[in-house]
């Protein structure tokens, strides 16, 4: 259950910092300009640039800024860095901001209103816009990004009970961490960001948001006008050119992590939806997958995920694909 703010809408903003020397000052100051923000938690993740020095300057300049590093000053990735930020924070509400992005004015005005009007609310999501640093970054993003461009948001009138289903099925938009504000209490049910190998800095935010939607009450805030901006520049990690196989492998890792979490914590319907999405990613090797190739992929799947043998949808897809292949062969021989 969420909490009524009762005039105590105080927010910790968690900012993981890696190779963001040119941008982190604007990120921090955009957070501090929000009257609801009581502290900004910087977690510097062993950057190769001057990020650590700038973070130290910011922590010295602003008493609300607190700086942390992982033990030994090692690099752990965005997920573990956000986790360190969360456990080091103190406010009843938590928001997130990437170090190269920034909040707009009145970032939390609508979120605060939603929390005040809905005592059961565990989180509020707002729209997030895009800010192009330069034309080179714009072109690189358009050519290589797999997340699309424009305002990141969801359609109106999605009931909190339906949000998980909408997100796991995909195709209607998504929630960006920069636009998310959560009650600390929800973490008792959702857990922190996954720290599984391969997901430390890729898709860990998607998995986290899916878990929040599965066990909490997330409500829409301002889903039309952006409350924050994600900056597009030449160093954006999500627009680094990658092979199709690499993209597919990372998506499968995400779906496996979410499905395994749902097996332990989700409802039977959520588990079913999570498995269906996982199986779809597994079999979608090419846009025009042949029935024979799909059948082969399905037969290999239990070797990577033995628990799939307990899922009715697996056997349904296996039988459906097998008989479709037989039918095609029969038509070919007629």
C-alpha cells in the first residue's frame, strides 16, 4: 500500500554517474531546483573522465548533495549504482535521474497531487521528452537506437491493475525512469534493481518498472507534457551500434530475469504473461521466422529454461507450430 503525503512529500533523487562530467552539474541543479527534493544522491561509478572530481565539487557546494562510490571505487553498472543510491537515501519518496539528463520546472507538482488524492498509490509516472545535444547525436540515435524517439509516455486511462499487462505485452509506449516517482515502501515488495550478470546496465530499468507494476499501484501523472528531458548526445549507451544478435540476447536476458522474478512474486496471470513474452523473444530470431526454424527454437528452449516444461503455453506453442509445419508440408505435396 502507498502512503498519504500528509504534507511530507520529501524526495530523494538518485543519480548514477558514469562518464558524465559534461552534464552532471545540470542534472544535479535541475533536481535541487525542485522544492520537493530534500537530497540528491550521487553514485559515482568509476568513470574514466572527470566525473568524480565534479561530483566532489557539487557535494561540497550543496549540502543536499551526498556522494557515494562502490567499495573499492570499482565500476558496477547503473543498476547496482541505483541500488546503492536507494539504500543510502533517507526520504519517504524516491525519484531517479540519469546523470546526462535533467528535470524541467515543476517536475513533481502533478505527482504530488496524485499521491495526495490516492492514499493507495505506490508510484506516479510522467512523460519524458528528448533533448538533442547536437546534430551528430540526433543522427546516431535515429540510426542505431532501439528505443525510438519523441516523448516517452503511455496512453491515458490505463488502470493501475492493467498496467503490468500493457507493459509486458508492449506496443503502447513505456515508462522512463526520469519520469518515475515511487514510495519507498513499494520496494519491500518489488525489491531493488536486478544485479544479474548482463543486466547491470542494460534493460535493468525495464525489469524494475515491470516488477513495480506487478506488485504496486502505479498511476499516471502528466503523461502529455514532459516533466524531464533525456539528453541525446554522441556518447549515449543505448545508441551504440550493436548487432541484431546482441540486441536479441540482451532482450532474452531481460525476459528471463522478469519471468523468474514473477515465478516467485507475481500472480499466475502475470507469470503467464511474462512467460509468453519470454517465449516470443526466444523464437523471434528473424522478422520472417520459418515454421521449421521456430519449431527448432522451441525444442531447444527447455535446455536453457527447464521450468518451461511446466508452462502450458510452452506446450501449446510447440503443438501449434508443429501442426502448422505439417500443414504447410501437406499443402506443398498436394
